[in-house]
C-alpha cells in the first residue's frame, strides 16, 4: 500500500515549499461526490452479486412474514431502482411505477444489466449534470426533488438496505450466506 508521503517523487516536490508539497500529495487523494459515488457503486457490485448468487432461485417466493416482500419482490425492486437511476440521468425525472416481477432468472438478468447501465452512464456525468435538479414522482405526485447526485445516493443506499434484507433470507431459503463486509457463519471471507 502506498503511503501518502510516497505519492510524489523528490524531483516533483523539489520546487515546492513543504506546505505546497503536502497540498499536492493530498490533492491526489481528493475526489468529488460524483467520483466517490462511481467508485463506491463499482466497488459494491461484487457484493450484490455474491448475495444474489447465494439465493436458491427455486425459493424466490420465500418471505419471512406475510407482510414482508418475497425474495423475488426485493430482487425486482433492486432491478427497478437501478433502472430508475439511469432514467433520472437521462431525463431528469422518474415516475415510480414498476411493472410486475418476471420469473426469478429474468429478474436477476435485468438487475445485472441495469446495474451495468447505471455504472456506464454515471461515469460519463460531469459535475454540472451531477448537480442538476431531478424529480421523483410516486402515484402521480411529486415525492422528492433534489440534485441528481442526491437522488442517486438515496437509491444506492436504499439498494444496499434491500441487499441486507436479502442476506437475511438466504439461510432460511436453504442457501449459504456469503461474506459481505466480513465473515458470515457460512463464509469466512477472503
């Protein structure tokens, strides 16, 4: 792992005062909100896939309680949240009204495709686009209006929340819970 002080060579810093050299070193680690979102979105993808791949597809009707969503409902919510983000990037607004869930394998395929599409689109955004207004409508009513970046973070955190819900479904569905941010009872992690 590279230390902060090792980033710039002596030759690069020879003409700088100590304060200027320190500022240049730190500058290399600073990223804006959009860059951080892109980095985290890409970094979380393998964890989403580990959780989804651990779920027995023949058990997607599982729900821990009658008022709880089924595993399929949650996977479909994830797929639609990723699609909503790409729509918001493209048009500046989304009217939340997801279609009924397809079969489990199709829901998984759509999630994967929508996640990748969002990753591709958000990496092309500039800072001005990241800050432009966006609107979320639910049931025809304005539910939320905020800068695009705030909306993307909102749905990204919601997706991570739903991934956490799904991770609690895996063992009762007959699967093995993968390591997520550390070991699980089934997976010591790497």
